C-alpha cells in the first residue's frame, strides 16, 4: 500500500492532497488529477513527477485545473481543463491546445470547461463540455 501526500519540501511529492481523479494507464503508469495543482504521475514505485504548467510551441500556457484525462498509449494524453481541451505528449513534454470553431468562426472552447474525455475504439477523442454538449 502506498500513501502519496503533498510535502512542500519535497519536489517529488504529489502536487496537492486534493485529487479530483486518478487514472491507471498501462505499463504501471498512474496519474493523479490534482486540481488546482496540475497533474502528478508516477511509474510504479518511482518518485512522483508533476506537471504544473503546460506550454505550447507558440508560448500559450495553462496551469491549474484539470478536470479529466484519457490516454490509449501511455504517451499521448488528452486533458479536459477549465479552458477547453489539451493534448500532451509526455515523452517530449509537448502541449497542443485543441480548439474547434463554430460556424460563425468563434472559438467553441472559449471559457468552456471540458469535464470528461474518452478515446473510443476508433481513436476518436470525445469531450463532454459544461454547456456545449459532447464533441469529437
């Protein structure tokens, strides 16, 4: 049995003691959705690692509230956030903020929380939003 708790003096502790969600991915990876502290993860008995800020190639950043997480390959993760949908490639620490446009050209995820994310058997990513329904 393991009891992971936040320890401010230990950089390898969990982001905070309030976890919204836990996901066990294959090959021993475990992910804790530590809202609002970002994402903490570890592989079996190794030190916990945390990702507090996600930044894309253009310099856009997100840090904080993650409401959902999904993966199929233990490397590419889709995360629902208070600001939309995010794709994170763990092995390269690369982030992509995913957005969809409405027919009028406005951003669908602007000020929209994605509360649930799943990947189906055809590798389609489904996102459940606060007010815009489910999307893929």
